[in-house]
C-alpha cells in the first residue's frame, strides 16, 4: 500500500526550510545546481545532532564497533572490484517530445501506455545504461591513467581497510566498522527536495560476522535501526519495513530490508539493511591479491567474514525528521487570543536550538543582565538562543517554528520584586504542551540536560 501524497504540505515544508535557514538550493544566486543543497545555520545543527547521535548509538555505546573516515577520491580498482564501474547504472531514455532525460522506471503509465511525466509524450529513445558515478582526474594528466571516482557509497573504503582496522582494533567476530561521510551519484532525475540528490551523506555500518550468524544478525540490525528512528522522534506508524523479494535484491544479498518512511510525496526508502554475504571482501581479495581473511585463534580456521550493512542517508533522515515534526496548530498571543502557529515538533535531542532565553523587557537592565547570566550558564551544555526583541508571544512563535523545545523567560518575579521567595526563578515553557513551570535558575542545567540527552 502506498502512502497518500500531500503536495501542499511539502511546499510549506520546503518554504519553511528556506525561510528559517535549514536548507538552501546550492549556488542559488546563479540559478542553482540541480541535485545539490546547502544547509544553513539551523540545518547544519540538525544534521550534526543526527550524525552525533548515530555515532553515539552505533559506535560509542558499543564494544563491538569502531569508526573510520575514508577518502572520497577512490582508486578505480576499488570500484572495478566492487562492480560499480561495470554495473552501477540506471537505464535512461530521452523523451523525443520535450527532450527530457528520464530514468526508464520513472515513466508514468496511463491506460497501459508509458508516458513522459513532464509532457505526457509517448515517443522515447531506446533505453541505454547510464553510469551514476562521478569521474574525475587526479594530477596533471587528464587521460585514462589518471581516472579516479568520487565514491558512490562510503562502504567500499570500509571493505578495503578491513584488514588494517582488524589488526589495529584487535576485534573478534562479530564486530563492525562505522563511517559517516559524503557520497556522490549523478542521479538522472534528482527530485523531491533533498530526497534524491547528487551529493549526499551516508551513515553506514559494515558488521562482520561468521556465515552462520548472518540471517540472525540481519533481523537484529533491522530491529536496532527501527529503535533508532523511534529515538529521534520518527513515529513507528510512519515507518514501514519492506522485505525486498528475491528477484529485486542485489544478486549477492541473502536478505535485504528497506526501512521506508511516509513522506508527503509518498512512501520512500530511508535506509537499507542488507545481508551482503562475503561478496565485497571476496571481490577485493581476488582483485588485490591481498588476503582479507579472518583468522580464528581458537579453531585455527581462516574465513572471509560475512557482512550485514545498515546504510542510512543523512539528508533523507533530516528531511524525514522535518516532515514528521511539521505541524500547524493554535497558540495564545500576548492578549490571550488564539492565533495559528507553525510548530516543528522535533525531538529535543535533535532540535537545532535547545533553549531560547527571553528577558521580559529589553530596556530593563536587571532583566537583561539575568538573562545573559542564564545564557552563560547553559551554553557549555547546549545550543541556546538569546532574543530580546518583540512581544514574548512573537518570540515564542519564532522559536516554535524552528523546533526549539524550551523557552526561559526572565521576569520581575526573577528579580524578587513581588515575592522574595521567587527570586532567581524563571518560567520554563514547553514548546508542545505550551505549559509553563517556575524553576530555580540553578536547577536549569540539570533539568534541561536530562530532557535533551
Ligand atoms: N552501501 C549501500 C548503499 O549505498 P543504497 O540503498 O544505494 O545502499 C543507502 O544507499 C542509503 O543512502 C539510502 O537508503 C538513502 O538513505 C541514501 N541515498 C542513496 N542515494 C541517495 C540520493 N541520491 N540522495 C540522497 N540519499 C541517498
């Protein structure tokens, strides 16, 4: 079953992303570079929070995973051995009516007839294979001998460094190597905002094991990854697990799950969890002539480990988080009347700004001084934002729209003017419930740290 689409909702999300500085089109002032995106001040924070959390869960919280950071420029021999030079391509056709270049599987079918999604034309060229890798030249000579590729996935550098990392980390099977980094694919039709880009980031784990552990670990990693999405605020109800059928998996895979999300433009893949068997290590061992075997000290046997690969897209997950969080509801303004508001209900651990700090009035020195003290108190633990301009309601609205989960207001009670018992207390407002609680300034770091962990 495919999810219903909502073009209007998507338009609002794209517009919010630009208006508030999450995501801009790359090279925008020159008309834009198709398939490339730049993250603005808030986007970069959201993206970083996601990557840091993935790293914490997949590497730091585990004894059996280590990390690496490989080069983007890749030796052609690596990608020949992996099969990318020969086979990493999409079938492409051109519409003879509007001249659009199209992926053959993206034609729309109406009454059994294939049509161009742009102009409805029915006259196409023959399909031809189009390799998705970006080729470049390394050094001064621009000939066959200097070809290198921008990596199309981070995974291959993990396989190629398997032996080095095994030796230095002294891990025993099963163990994993994790990496987060850029990947490049010359997609025929980049589309749906950042969903299908030509430059994007991946978060990949290659988890090596004995062959007989493979199927069980495939299930284990699928479940771990589903938990991860829950912990970043993506509801299970909007996630779907597709068990990729035999004929549609890579020929070397013994099992693959696609974790899909209901985006406003339809149900689409967020992450693949694939059992890649010993294909990659075997290919690199064969092509390089170097042993990539694992020696089991106890049984004295040598094997090429099998691998389970959870591979997630950073940009797609950021987009899913924003789509999941986007909401419109009503909130009271300064006079108590209800007004419509846009709110991003981002999980506090993912929100770009954790706490906004507002002195009630900007022309009252004592309020401003207290507010700045609180900024300094919280800054070592979290990203905070100080705002003294406009009515409090307006200031809340601006923060709601970017997903700031907490707001602290410094008022005359804080100065102890009415009730000395309330001196050095502030109101702490929750973005979602809009409830306010009175808390002591000195307790703020502990209370907030607990809620954003
Ligand atoms: N190493 C396995 C691999 O690369 P993939 O399914 O081709 O598998 C893994 O990619 C993930 O990378 C996808 O689930 C998606 O989140 C992300 N991804 C792939 N192509 C992308 C693109 N053109 N734009 C944005 N993200 C992409």
